[in-house]
């Protein structure tokens, strides 16, 4: 298996050194594994902190900056960061208005962020936590009790981050984040397995000519395997699963997300099919984002996330953001 790395043991550290070199607007502690806005703490504002295993880039370090996260804590590949990272991040970004932890629903992440919240509060930092659990594919999975946290993490971090940027108080930023999660649903499809640096090859067996419907972002099993399908057929199955659960009554935000190895040519073609299905179902689309945002190393495939929007959520989505991976507005 060919990988653009030195040795598996230094993959995360090497990537963090690269992030630091490319983005001087960030403070990157390679040894302690914390990425922080260089201007943190920002006076008068709630700070958002998130993190998780590496391998899902640009999630989360790529979303650190004005309008989104104040800090991110990268763990080893597909491995939760440790509480010390989260406590260090919270202390670095807290302005006295409190810190919101955004946590994807994986057992290691949940336990470590819970412990970090307790430790941070012992040090005088007010902490609130929002759990992201948007994946409708399965009720329980390899690493979770309950639904997995996937693409809606981007919606939560962007919209809650905009609320924090406006100076809204912690309880309000937390409420907005919870509302976004409650209104969001996702479903993913794998066309190939992902390969971790440590293993040096595929993490699960997906025979040629087959795909996995409902795959998790670590390669966890989904609902079923089928023979390869067309983009049109995949969109029909994916949106069936999402809309059966979400049943939106108003306009939606759409994320058509690549798993890491799917080119934009294919993702935009898939987005055309997603828009077709939504149109046929009478679902109004407010905004669409297409790209590789919540990835699974080199997995070929895609996921779709819908969030039922309202006037406030749309305003916060449209608000300016300036991060390495997401930026618009002034």
C-alpha cells in the first residue's frame, strides 16, 4: 500500500507541523496536540472546542478560526484525544464566558470529553457539552451506544460557532448547537475500504464490485452490502434513509460529503442526483455544500447530511467564517 508518509508513528505530528507552516493564523502545539486560534482567547465570546481521532481531515483542525472553533484536539488516527488535550485547549481559549465542547458520539470521545469537562470546571472554566449523533444508518455500532456522529458535526460547529462569534451567552450557543443536531440526519456509503498508516492496508474487506450502505467514518459496518450501483441509485437509497427519519417540513441545508478519495467531479455529479431526489420529494433546498469535509482517510464514497433550517439557522450558516477549510463572507 503506497502512502505519502514517513513512518506510521509520526503521521499526526508531521501533519500538525504542516498545518502550522501553512496557517500562521493558528497556534499549533505539535507535542501537546492542540490547535488554537492565534488570537484566543477572544474577549467577550464563548469558545467552541472539538476534536477526535485524526484521519477525518479537515475535521476538526481545519475548522479552527473566526466563526467556527476556537480550538481542536487531534488524537491518533481513529483514536480519541485524551482529556489533558481538551483541558489544555479549554484553558487556552476561555475568555471567562465559558467553553462549549462539541463531541461526536463515539465511546472514547464521550468518556474523555466528560472527564475533561470535570477537570476544566475544577480549574474554574465553565463547560457545556453537545453530543452529535446524526447517523441514521444504525442504532448502535462498533464504537458507539446510539447513533454515530458524522456530517452534522460541520453544521453544529459552523452554526454554533457563528452564534458564539455574535457574543451570544453559553446557554444560548449550547441551545443552538443542540437544535442543529436534533434537526440533522446523515447516511454514508463506502465504495472502498480505508487504509490506516499503522495497518498499511484496508481496515475491512469490501470485495471489488460491492459497496457498503450506511458505513461509519471509521469503516464500521452499515446496513447491508450490495453490488455496485449508479450514482442515481445511491442517491435514491441514501435519501430514502435520511428522509424517512428526518421528515423535514421546511427548507434544508445539504452537505454532500466525500469520504476522502472521491473526486469532486463525482461528488458534483452525485449532488445533481441528490438535488433530483429532494425535488421529487418536495423538499426545498436552502443551501448546499459539496466537498471532502468529514473524511475517512482514503475511503472512496460519500455521505449526505440534511439539516432542517429556520430563519435563525440560515442567518448563522451564512455568517462569515474564516478557517483553513471553510471560509466565506467578509
